[in-house]
C-alpha cells in the first residue's frame, strides 16, 4: 500500500507510546476566515476565535459571532479524510435516527485544502459540563439516573442499527453517496477508523482495513498489524530492549493468531450483524447539566459499527475494578494538597485513594443498574453479553498485547485456552483478587 502524506503530523517516540504531535500550529486568523465562510458572515459581522480545548488528535476553538457560539475542531491528519468523514457521517446518522444528544455538524472539510491547512469540523456548542467534573457532588440517586440514561441511549443506537439500518460488517460509517455531503442516503460500515490502524507506522502497513465481514477478519487484521510492527523492529532496530519487546509482541500475536479460528469462525455469510458503538464512553465524554441530566455525548471520532458481542460489553465509565463494600471515609488519611490535575475537583481534604475506591464502589453498584436496564430495554443484550464473554476476553487480550502490559498473564491465558480450561482473562490477570473486573 502506497504511503499517503500526512502533512502537519509528527510523532513523539520518546514516550511509552508514540504520541501524535503538531508539526505546525493552526492559526487563529485562518480559523476565523474559514468560520466566516462556513457561517456566511459579512465583513461587518463579529467573529472571534479563541482556544477552547485539546484532545489527542485535535485542537478545539470557540467561535463567537453575533449569531451565537459554536466549536471548530481542527484535526491532525492521522487518517486523512476517513476520520473526519466518518465522524460527520456518524453524528448525522445519530441525530437523524435517535434521540441521543450529539452536536449538530454545521460545516466540515475532510481535506487540508483550506486556509487552516488541516481538516476541520464546525459544530454546535453543546450545553453542560463533563460528568467527570460533577461526579463527586452527585448523589447515588443522581448516578443511577445517569446510568439509566446511558442505557436508554445505548439501546436506541443498538435497535436502530439492527432493526432500521440493518448494519452488516465491521467498520466506520461511510456514505454510499461520496459527494460533498457524506450522509445523503443511508450510510453503511466502510473502512475502519481506529487507533490501532493509524498510529505511527501502522498507517502504512499492508493489511485489510475494512469493512470486515466478520469478527475473525477484523481481529486477524489487528494481529497482522502487531506482527508487522514486531518484525519491522527486529529487522531494523539494534536496541536490545526494543528487540526484546518486539520478540514478546511477535510471540503473543502469533499465539493469538493461532487461537483466533478456535473462537471466531473463519467464514461468515452473510456478513456479521453489527451496531454503532462508542468505544470511549467515559465520564469525560458525557456532558450533564446541574440536575444530572445528560445534555450531550461527545467524541465520536473513532466510533464504528462493531459485532454484537462488543456492543454488549460495559461502557467505558463502568469498567473499573469491582468493590462491593463502600469505602469508609474516616478510615482514609487527610490530604490538604489537591493532587488532581483538574483544579475544579474538590478533594475535600481526603487522599486520592479514597476517591479512587469510592469510584470503584460506585461503578460496581451502577453496573448492576446498567445490566438491569439493558435487559429491560433490549433483552437481546443479556444473550449477547452471556455468550460473548469468551470473545470479549480474546478482544481484551489483543488490546493488552498491543499495549505491552501484562504480557506474561496474556501468555498464561493463551496456554490455558489451548489446554481447554477456558479461564476468564480477568482471573488470570488478577489471580489474588476475586473481585477484579
């Protein structure tokens, strides 16, 4: 596969993981120019642009005009064209088919042929603040309602994906109409937009990129990326530590590749049914008002249609370890220094450990709420969750193999699977903690 230029993108390889960086900064005057054109503003109309926030792959700017406020998100070209077009298609489909609160796309450019020099999306500014900032002040009743709202939105996505759109295959939504407006007509899964497929050199590796007919084909491509990465390091890198890591990665990826057809069928006809899945549904990406009502779900830039056993997994905000007993506040030490990165969070003079354990306790209780609500709203969810546990474990092993953590435990799990003992991956990862999730 020929290399595609990703102008403006560079990688910081001096960290644990390669990190995307800006080779040049977006300029405020260029953003204002593009926003004026997109909003059809006259020369006399006010248009003020200020920096608002930054994500791993983008910078967000507030655009204030006489007509109101909106957000311009300028994106690094990690997957040129596909990531922006996929996100726009996804947001517009959600707004058209469901009641899930997501930003309205006002305008976009999925090329770098503009005054900014990067892809961009101009979108509605949604009300509320992240649930992360509200969480410590929310009552358990508020958190239960919050969780039930998430379940309601999830069930809408799944029902419309399966019953109305009848999505088949694994991939990021793309439009059958490849004109300037990507959501005219009914979208369908296309090339997948995912970190594993575009991070650093992975972007140029010769592997299938979707749409994938089956879980087998999708995970096979993920493992092929890992094997190519490891092989490239062994062929070109003289650093002993890097070579040792590459040998471990190659060994694990090869073992998982051998195990793959025992869990997922090679042949799938018709293509596997899938549903739209937000893979980072954390408290950072859910906005709420003062009463705890969800006002928006954001950050859909790498959302894709995934197999039903994936969409039956717990959302990200409910995946911390299990803690059945509520932590007793007085048993934790006092700490007058707020060590949280976000100064908006009040630690109330307690150590970070207290808040970590309280979050684990909250999530343990809320998983039960989510499970009960999903059973009520989408009964098929329980079937998929029950029958998909082994598949979910395999998927988690692939992700952990790619991250480099727990390599020894993943290898033990592969050995146990080959011997036919079928342990849960969480029990292998945490053999001394029966409460781990």
